């Protein structure tokens, strides 16, 4: 048998792929005496058999018996035919079977050595999809260069997927190279640039989105609505409101037909303007949007309502809310409802917060812990702790479920109005629901036991707190210092103070006041002065509580010079004196015979300046 004589172009391509033996061979499910390439359906691969043996594709010696495929002698070449079009069909055929697709790129790379080889669009499509699936990023970079060399590009969807997948895999240089090649190709490039901006925004790489946009401008690729949305979103995220508005005006000037991106673009404008407290300007654009017939969604209404609520514009916020309700647009943004609640509390319309609760119930929205806590704290701030307790019980009766923050606030309110048994019951309920690591709630309960003189219960609760992995904060330690100081249990006071230092819990002014007061009760004045000096060295300022203790310490220990310096420090810091402190300091000076200093004291702290002493 003899090989058919090929035309000149075919000979050139054959020369480049004449080394099939150097490429990996695909295992046979059936052997063929004359075919050593994958046994795929011949109609799919563009393969034709020949009775002529090939020096390259000839069966190796010692091979097992094989089956012969007879075909007309006129077929020019066994295996992949050597003209470029047929070879493209052969490559595409390899991609149709999972067991052969892995060899397709190697055949393609070998075929590129021929100057007559020109891949078809469908071939580079198949190659690109395969390399993406296998995550072969370096080969994708090489393939993108071939797009430019052969002036053949995948379809625009595949181009966009190439860029998107590279960015998702953090292969930014590969993505950049693809965009460089696709730039002049308007059809494929536009979708690829959009995919790049979408990918960078998803990764919060907004500066990279801006760079992509600048590249589009530089090569003259006009933005479509999707691209306008991506770049406006990037500028919104970095807080460049002026650029958002500039791009929006450019978008308007191009008079695009309404698309799904039109609503998103308007939404970005509204969010940007609302965040910069330009709610009135956002409202103007909103009215223009409705006149244009562009669909309005709940996010846009929520942005506007939140913005007007934040600046206390109750009428406009309520008008927009009612407008959305009439149009049956669901407002499911919890942050918006929270801002409405805060607006009513700030403006003093506390009862209207219940209207917000009812509106959320009507939309089957759960009242969040933040909203419930805001209402409780709002009533507490405006009307006192007892009002907070009552509103909490009202909210519970309306089906609201408290969370950790609300529980902590209400426990504190119960403690302030001395409803201790309710506080204990609510704390137990809180633990049952799994909120057993709330430091604020523990602090309130420890302080409650301290006020009632229940030192053992307070210590047990702190031990339970630690066992649950909840670290005591400075408030808890301050309470322990106070209750043990009152009991003159200096051993425990010292132990707690050292534990604070060991746990690196920074003491505050209350910590030092409680500590010094404890040693003052035990008349250990030297220790009091030592801790006071430490307090001042750490930048502590003198308040009335600290002043009262230290005046007593200096007076009782007959440290008159230190007392005078202390009083001078109090005067320079503007600390007020109460009647007891004033009398104690004046008597100490008189008893020491320091009449001049006593007169200075009376002149420096006139009776009119002393709190609680009639002038």
C-alpha cells in the first residue's frame, strides 16, 4: 500500500504534525492496524482510513491482533486529515469525549508549527472552554496570544467567561492580557470588560474596576448600561459621589432604552446621594425616574426612606413609606425600619415606634433584636427605666422575641427599678435560650448582688461566667472591688486587683476609686497614697468621688502639704466641692494651725462654688 500524494499546502501541514508518535497515545478500546490516534467516531473527527500504511502511524511490532477498517483508497490520509479545516474538525472531535479531550491542546500546539494552520472560531472556543475547566491558566495566557496572531476570537460569551474565571482565580495578569488582546474587538471586548468590572467589584477591588474603565475609555470602547452600573457601583463604594453623579449624567445623555440595569443605576445614584446626606437631590432623581417609566424597586424606596429618617424628615419619610405600600412594593430592609424607629425616638414620637412594629409584622418580617433594643432604650432615655420595663412587656405581648442585646438592656432596667426577682428570672430565661456569654448582662447581675450585699452569689456568678469562657470586663471587676472593699476584705481586694493586672484588664477611674476607698476604710493611708500616685501617673483626673476620698486620706494622716497640693490640683482641673468635702478640708487646715492656707482655701473655693452649700 502507498500513501496518497498530497497537495503542497497539505504537505506543509503534514510536515508539522508528522511526529504523532511524540504525542501521548490514547488507549484503544479496539485496536486498528493503521490508526494510532483516539478511536472516536470518524464522522465527528473528520478522520478517514486508508489501506496505505504510514511510517508514522504504523502498528508497533508485537502488538496484539487488531481489526482492519477498510475504506476507499481515494482517502488522502489516515487519522486527522492534513488540511486546516479538516484538522479543526479533528480537534473538535477530541473534545467530545472526556478520555480524549486532554490530548487536544497538545495536537493544537503541534499544529501551530505549520505556517498554513489557521484555527477556526469553534476550535478556539473548544480550547478555551477546556482550559478553563482544567484551570490551566498559563495555557490560557498563551491561547489569548493566539487570538491576536490568527485574528480568531472565541464567541463573546466565552471571552467574558475567560476573564471572569481568571479574576475569580486571582489570575489578574492573565485577565489583563486577555483584555489587552480583546480590546480592539468591539463585540467580544465589551462583554469581557463588563465581566472584568463585575469580577473586581465582587472581590471589592474597586480601584481595579476603575482601571478597567479607564482602559475602555483609552481604546474607545463605549460603555453599555451594564458597564455604567459596574463603574458607578465602584465609585459609590469608595465614596466618590461626584463621580457617580457625573457618570449618571453621561448615562442619561446617551438615552439608552430602559433595561434591567436602568433600575440598578438609579439605585446606585440614590444610595450615593443618600449616604452623603443629599436626600433632596436624590428625591428629584427619583421623581424623574418614575416619570420616565423605569421600574422602582424596594431598595430604592428603602434608601430614600432611610436617608430622610436619618435627617429627621418625618413627613417625607412617611410619605415615601405609604407610597411604596400603595404600590405593593415590599420594603424588607431591616436597617430602614431601624432608622424609622430611631427617628421617632429622637423626635419624641415614641408611640409611633409601635406602628413600625405592626408594619413589619404585616410584611412577615421578624422584629430584630436591634430594633427591639432601640425601642426599650429609647423609652428608658426619654421616660425612665420603669417606662422601659413596661414597653418591653408590651413588645413581648405583641409577639416580639428578644435577643441578647435586648435581654441585657431589660435586665439592667429591672435592676435600676429594684425589681430584682424579675431581673433574676429574665437572666435565667436568657441563659436557657443560649445567650450565656453576655458580659453586659453578667455585669448588671453582679452589680445587683453587690448592692444587695450578696457577695457569695456575686462570686458564684463570676465563677460561672469564667467557666463558660466569658471573660469579666472592667465593670465586673469594679463591682467586685466595691463589694469586697465595703466588707473590708482587703485580701480579696488585693487578689481581684492582681487578677485584673494579670488578665490585662485596664483599670479605669472607678477601679482606682473603689480600690483606694477600700484601703481608706481600713485606714491604710500609705497604700491609698501609693495607688493615688499610680492613678495620676496613668493620666487620671480628679473628680468629686476621688477628691472626697483623698481629702480624707491626707487630713487623717496629717499630710497637710500633700493636702494643699491636692487642693491646688483640684482647683486647676475645675473639680467641684460638695459641702462635706469643703468642711473636711477647711477643718484640716485650721486644726493644723495653717490659717494662711485656710484663708487661701476659702478664697479659692468660695461658698458659691461649692455644690450643696448655700452661698
